[in-house]
C-alpha cells in the first residue's frame, strides 16, 4: 500500500472523486531516526481474524500503522511504527508539494540567522 489510509494522524485528500483520510508520511520519504537514514517503502494494511462458516479467516483492512522501511546504509528492510516516522526529521520526500523540502529550507534559514546573530553578539562583547 503506497498510502496509509484511515490513519490516526491524517490529512484529507481527494482521490478519484472521493475525500479520503491519508497518512502524513508518504511512501518514498527518507527520514533520519537515531542517526540512521531510513526510507519508507510501503504501508502494511491491518490484519484481523473473523469467523466465517465456522472457520477463522484472515481479513485485511486499511488503517495499519506499520511501515516497511529500508535502512539506506545497509540495505536491510524492517518494520517500523508510524509514531517513529511522524516524529522523525524528514530529509527528503516524494510528496508533490514538497512540504518537507520547504521545512528543511526554513530550518536552514533560521540556523543561518541564529549563527549571524550570535557572531554579532560575540563581536560586540569583545
């Protein structure tokens, strides 16, 4: 599943003429978690078991919170909860509007301004 449907943290998007609740971390996003670069490859749908005709049957529904991620340093894949991904620093994203790229640019601008202000303060103190 490329998109995370019916997630707890979501935004509303029109897809095929219907408004759907889409998760805030799209597949393709590269995040930094505990010093490791991870790429979100896919969202796993939620599994649950039901009884049909006296037998247990596995059903899949949207709204899963586990993502398949790939460690870009080692190439190993694993699973990670959306709670880690939502709070992580986005390095790059394949979102069409590029929100993460704009956020990164704003953070760089703020860091440059803070560095200039602190340099002026140090100069004034001498």
